[in-house]
C-alpha cells in the first residue's frame, strides 16, 4: 500500500536496507497491482482507475527515489544500486505501457459518470498506451520494448559519465590574477607549486568570469567542453538512432514529432518554426553584443579576432563594470550562501503565505538541510536542500522528486540539488537559486492531487520551466534583495546598485538568448535527423546560431545532460521564458503583492497537472498568453 502520510524516515547507516524497503519493495508492489488489474475480476471504471492510481503511486515514488539517490548519494555502491533500481523502474513503466491485456482492461471502461479529474486520468492513460505502441503487432511491441529498455540504459550511462567526468587543470598561482580574495585563499598551490582548478561550477564560473589570463581561461573552458568525451560520443549516437527507430515504429516521422505531441507546442514542425522566429529576433542583437565584446577584447589584445566561450563571461563583466558601473566582485560581497538560502525561503514564504520550518532529520549527507512546509500551520510537504558540490554528485542544478504527493495518502517531498559555494556567491548563483526553488515550491503546492499522474511538477514539459523563470525576477528586485543581501558591515545592498545591475543585465541579452537558441537548435536538430557525424553537425549549429566562436577540438554535446532528460525539447527553456515574461505582467509594480501571489499560487502552482497549461495561464491572466512581453524584454535597455 502507499506510504503513510508523513515524511520519509532515512536510515543512519544501512542504506542498502533502505533502498530495499523504500524503492525495490515499492516496485514489487507496483508490479503486483498491475497484475491484479488483469486477474479477471469484474470491476467498475472507478475501481480500475483506483488500482491504476495505486500502481502509479508505488511505481512513481520508487522511480523518483531511485533516480535521486543515483545522483546524490555519497556512497558509490549505493549510487550504483540506485541506478540499477532506476533502470528497473523505467523497465516496469515500459512493460506496463506495452501490456496488451492491461490496455484492454482500461479500454473496456467507460467515462460515463466519472468526475472531471477521473475522465482526464482515463484519457491520459489511454493516450499513453497508444503512444507506447500497445496497439501494434506482438513482434512490433517486443521490438519497442527492447528499444525503450536500451534507451533507458543509454540515458543512465550518459548521465553517469557527465556526473563522474569532472576534469582538472593545474595552473601557476599568477593565473589567479583577477579572482576574488576568497577564491584565491581557497585555491592554494600544491606540493608541485601549481593550483588545481576543476570543471565544477564553484571553480569554473568564477575563473571564467574574473581570470585576466586568457590562456588559463581557455584551458579550463576547453576541459569543461570536453566533459564526458569521448565516452558519451558512441552512447549519444546510439541513443539518437534508437529514438528515431522508436518514432518510426510508432508511426511518427521523427522523434521530435513524437516527443512534443503531448506538450503545449503540439508538433515538431512548430518547434522548427519557433526556432526560426527566435532566429530572426536575435540575430542582429547578438551580433552587436559580440562586436562590443570583441572591441573591448582588442583593447587588451589588438590581435584578438574572435570571442569564444572562454572570453564571453570575462568581457561581459568587464563591460558591465566599465560601462554600467557594476562591479561583479563588489556585488558578490552581499551574497553569502546562508543568508541567500534564508532570504529565498523568506521571500517565497511571504509571497505564497507559507512557512518553511527547519527540521533536524537524518538524510543522505550532512550538508543537506531539511524544512517542513506549513500552510496555515498544517504540514503540506517537506523539502531538502543539497546545495554544495562533492565527489560523485550531480554537478548541475535541478529539482528532484523524493515522494510523489497524493492527497490524504502521501506528503509531497522535493529535493533541490545544486553546486553553490558555501561562502560568497555570484549574483547569477542567486538567480539560479530562485529559479530552482520555483520548481521546488511547484512540487509541494502542486502535490495535493488525488491522481499521482497529475501531482507536483506534472504539467506539460514545455511549461514546467515557466514558474521557475518567473521566480528569477525576484532576484533582481531591490526591496526583495534588501531583506537578506548584506555586506560584512551588515549594510543592505544599495537600491541604486541594484538599479545599475538591472540596467547592466540588458547588455548581451541578445547574445544570451542566441546561445540558448543554439542549444535549442542542437537538441532539436540532432533528433530530427540523427547525423552520422555528431561533431560536424554541432559545428554547423554553432556556425548558424552560436553567438561565440567555437573552440576547436571540443565536444560540448557529450556533456550536454539535457540531451537525455529533455531529448529534442530543449526549446522548453525559451518557450517557457516567453510565458514567464507574460505571467510577470500580472504583478505590476509590486512583486510582493500578496493578493496576486495567492492568485498565482492557486491558479498556476496548486493545480499541478490537473489541467492543461494553456488553460492555467489563461485563467491566471484572464486572456491568452502573448509573445509581446518577451519581445519587449529582449529589446529593452
């Protein structure tokens, strides 16, 4: 049966036993429930769907936990065991989707007399059966099963190679010229007289932003762009080929057409049209931005002929300092991790009328902090913040489900996994914190559904980033920042500094959007027509869309983790950004307006996936969404 209504109780030491009871046992329970549906017992539609939901709760929670612990547990053996369980869970979902007998049981039900949520659940189950290929011949179903299982194996291996593929360079101490004092103090030379720098974010981002030595910046950037190469080259090639084969067997012209059929954008052709629209909007602005950077680069090096990704962060902050009077090193003195953490929680608490109460609880690592989420004094979920890098841990930023919330049965539990420094943070880190916390609060507030399939962040995949991108804006508000951003003397960040930061943020917006567009085009193009030569295709995408000159001999696609989870749909980020800028219009001049905050909470976050995203947006805005606010944002400044 589903877990009791309470937070997860983690073990102090025996994690193998914990995985057995909280993951593998749930998988077995899910399998048993699926088999019960086929036992020949005559059941009403409500009873069939209730059993399906029970199986969803067990299987979804087991899968979520397995995927999480494969990415974050400090013990390699536990990560490997969790990864094996994650693969087993994905295989159960594949088997269930292709089970012809099970499909017939559900198809024999009737929507008559069901409430709206139950009708929606039944339609989604039947839709997903169709998309799995359950109506194909037995031979075709067996082929689809083997392809899906192999894709699962490849995806897990692709992610593992990125997670464990950290690279290191060693530089002379003088290569740290330009870096903040705390960074230099934390990077002392070793016995060989050299300083070690890794491709992990707390090293890579500050170094690429502040190091005055272009050769050293290039060396570290090159290593980052070789993450998981060459290991992921054949894995990605096979994954693309198998996805195309699956799409063809299911009757679709390509993988993007199959993948986005159930998303807001609707079709693969619409993705291509979206790319073309953004191409036209960003090309000139990006060219102008890069030309400005190159002109400044030439002041330092008259021989400079191009700006690469080893140079853009550095010259972006130089131009902001010189032309906009925003010194990034001055800005970072106001952002210490503990204060930022408390500030984000406090801001979200006030905006959505929630309370985050610290909890002393055993977790998978001592760095993890735990909070109960209270609404009107009642606990509605629990969140975990795993925010600093360590060996073997997921090395980007993301929100993971721990427990799928189901009304009256399971509390939603979400986990934020980031790689922030423990001390001073870049303002970009603060923006990322707000972004990822947007997912986390969506997980909790949307976790009160009766149907597991609609719980938490269960909306269309190309809408899922919109609430997070919206919450980023709060990291740019002077009044919000003044509540937690203080320097050593306890002085809040000056409002005029925040105003200059906002003006400076308009610089290179075209280049930033263009870079996101290049990732979008790569993600879509690789899947629309899987190329024989990955490197050559990536170069073609860079040549057309990349705002910065490519670094020869690098293979960024091998470390592009979104090619597993997002597949062909990296367009999601820009598509959601268009919506987020429109959602923002409802807040007017007061981001902390409690009335609008509550209306947004109820209309956008709380429904989870129980309604189509287009309807949620229209309900909140009182009109269909518009592209205009995004275009205004893109061109302001």
